[in-house]
């Protein structure tokens, strides 16, 4: 998958964003948001950025990290 292919999957307003929130990232990866959170907690998921601390902190996933993780995961499957 390429960044261009990823952007095609997204709504137009999300195509210009550098990062996606957890819900959109999970949708792109084809998993639930809770599965993505579990991957993150176990160090298995894509690279992410945490904004603020605690439970209310936002987690964002750079689109490039999603593409890299998807491609790495597909190769090892």
C-alpha cells in the first residue's frame, strides 16, 4: 500500500491530514479501535503520537506509519 492508496480510502476532509485518529486508523487497518489500542499497549501496532497524558489523551497515527506497518504486516503474514 502507498500513501496515495491510503488517501483514496479516506473521506476528502481527511486526505490532507498528516495523522489520523484512532477510529479512522482502525478502520484503515481493518481492525476495531479496541484491537488497535491493545496492539499499541503491547508494542505491536504502528507508530503513534500521544497528545496529553492520561485516559483523556488523544492518540494520533501518522499516515506514513500506518502504510509502513500495513506493508510490514502483509509481508510477514
